[in-house]
C-alpha cells in the first residue's frame, strides 16, 4: 500500500471512537482495474463529526464530497498527491455485528444480496484493529456455509422470482410488458436478477460478491450452474416483449432442475 495512503489512514486512527480500519472492495478482492476507487471502511462506536472529517480531506484533496449520506455516512475524494479516489465509509460497529449475526448465525435471508456484507468482511485487508475486534469478526464467518442459510435464501428468493401466488417478479414483469411500462420492466428485471444471483451463490455455498461483474464472477467461481446459464442471461438483456417472459421461464425451469423442485 502506498505510504502516503497509510499516512492518511493514520489520521483516522486518532479519533477515540475508531475501533478498526480496513480496505475493502475491488482492492481487497484483487479485482481492481483502472476505473476502480479504493474503498476504506472506518468502524466507529459513534459518529465522527463531519467538520473533523472535512478537515482531514481538505488537507489532501482539491476535489471532494464530505458528508454525502446517500448510502450511509461517507466521504469521497481524490487524493491529489497519488491521483487515487477514496471512498471512505463510516460503519457503526454494533450495526455491523448485528448484520453478521443476523445472517450467519440466525440465517435470515434478504431480497437478493443476502451475504454481500459478509463477503465484504471476508476479503477485508485490515490495516488497524488494535483489539482484534474486526479480525475476530472475520474469523467468525470462516466456518462451513450454514445449510439453514442456504435453504432460507433459496426459498425466499425463488418465491420472489416466480413462486409467489401474487406479485412475483415474473408476474410483475408480465404486467409491465402488457402495459408497455419500460421503467417498471427494467426495475423488475433488475430485482429478478438480484434474487437469481442470490440463489446461484447460495446453491454454491458462496458469499455473494456484490453487484459488479456477477456473470463473469459466477462463471469463474461457481461449480453448480444451470444449463445454458450465460446464454440465457445474455438473451434476457437482449430480448423485448414476450421474448423476455419466455427467457425468464427457461431460466427458472433450468434453475429448478438443479434445486430438484
């Protein structure tokens, strides 16, 4: 890691409420490309005042946004000396512990992306953790993938995609096509695919890596995939009208043949 970046991170360590700092995202997962920024996770027991965060950023950046709470507390800025964009996120320790416990220990599924936070935890490059709090949390998920979690993810997301008697994504997509409602159609297809990938990763007992490059990642890493997996996903995004419905039906049928349902 660049020495200047480490010096910058040292400034966050000075806050007494900071319990740990980690590098995540594509940098930690070794999928960094020229379009990637660096994700920095600052774990806090309570919020750091925005004015204090801004003081750190202004010392190193001429282009920044501090206090943008669009996706939770965070700052985005370009570090002038090294020409790298940082996305610094401030995550509450209790909140994060609760997510890990809810998913890994209590097996609670989501509408897609169930294990994304756990994947983020699993690939963290920890740079500050004096009490080993984050290291121990990371260690807690390095166990066998819970069979109950797998079952719950698959059940919930198959229901959302297709099996619900009312308002499944499949039914909503059919209605959007009938109404020629392209906005609704795109929204529901995205929701369908979020659940579809959640099932794929659960079926393979793998943590969900997030929303980027999922097709390539799953092809490269998943041993269990439906017949014509890549072909049908590409068809879906290049289909119109009732062709969309036909492709969805094939995708669900092929997935269910793996689930034996």
